[in-house]
C-alpha cells in the first residue's frame, strides 16, 4: 500500500521552494527572464530531478535562453541545494519548460472564442 505523501514528493516540494529562492537571488545572468519553478519530479532513487519551469515572456528565444542558463548553472544550484537540504545525495538537475500554462491559455482563448461565436449566432 503506497503512502499518500511519499518521501520523493516531499523532497521535490522542498527542492521547488529552495530552487525558486536560489534562482531569484543567486543567479545574476541577464539572459534569464522571469522564471517560475512550477514543479519538481524526483526519481525514486533520488538520483535525478526534472525541474519544470515557466517563463513570463512566452517567446521561444527567451525560453531557450532561460533553459540554457539554468542547465549551465545546474551544478551550482545542485551544490547550493546540498548546503540547504539535509540529503545524503543531491539529485542531478535537469530543467524543462512546462508547457501546461501555455496550453491552458490557448484552451481558454478557444473556449472564449466559441462562447463569443455562439452568442453572435444566437442573436
């Protein structure tokens, strides 16, 4: 029987909070846009962590630049996580763009357009 709140999930949530703080306060690269850490998925053996980020400006070059900066700084961020969290081993970080926000906005626009066209058709 699986636990409702597993250790990997707790570690992922703590890593999310710590990474958000570290990215905001420690990384001073001008190519890095307004980045939000939306989720962290940690493997069961705690060897790897996939960090999902969203970028305020949804242009592809800004997303690519932010991902490049964060993936290059992953060693530094991993070291700082090791200092802040009590873990035997700190997972290797891999940053990935979270497309769920962009998809949600696109679906919301489609729904709004459908409702608007229905209202126009009814009149």
